[in-house]
């Protein structure tokens, strides 16, 4: 990692409300999805798949779908797409719904 990227990550972390330890962020950099303290980092290449899977899981947990007749099929991909109208921040950031980006990561500060 270049010095300019390290500096950018440090400044970014220092300016977040939760101020995650930038050294820990750097040590986890390259993973597709990780948390440091109350801050979640999701790589841009993986965020849509993680978001879709998370929405499907949330729907299945929140709604009892066990009584649906056999002939009813749910298009889970389309259902997840319909849920995305409010943006990622509202799903991944329960604190204030905000979303930040740094380099190739979407960042959600839940603190």
C-alpha cells in the first residue's frame, strides 16, 4: 500500500464519528467485508451481492412465509431490488443511514 493511501485512510478514520483505529483498518484492507469497532467496510466489488443477500435474509427473518401456498413463488432478486430504493446507508447503517466511500470501499459508521 502506498504512503498516500495510508495517509488517506488515517485521515478518513480520524474524521469518522466512531474514529476506528486506522491501523486495524489497514490490517484488514483487501477483505471483502469487515468491521472495525462500529464501522463496517464493504468492498465495491462485493457490496451489491452482500446487500442483496442481507436484504433477503432480513425479509425471511421478519416475515413468516411458511404459510404461503406451494404455487406462490418469490423472485428474491427482484424483491431485494425493490427494497434498495432507499440506498445502502439505510440498510447497513442503523445509526443515521449515512454512507461514505474511501478508495474501493463503502463505509457505514454505526456509532
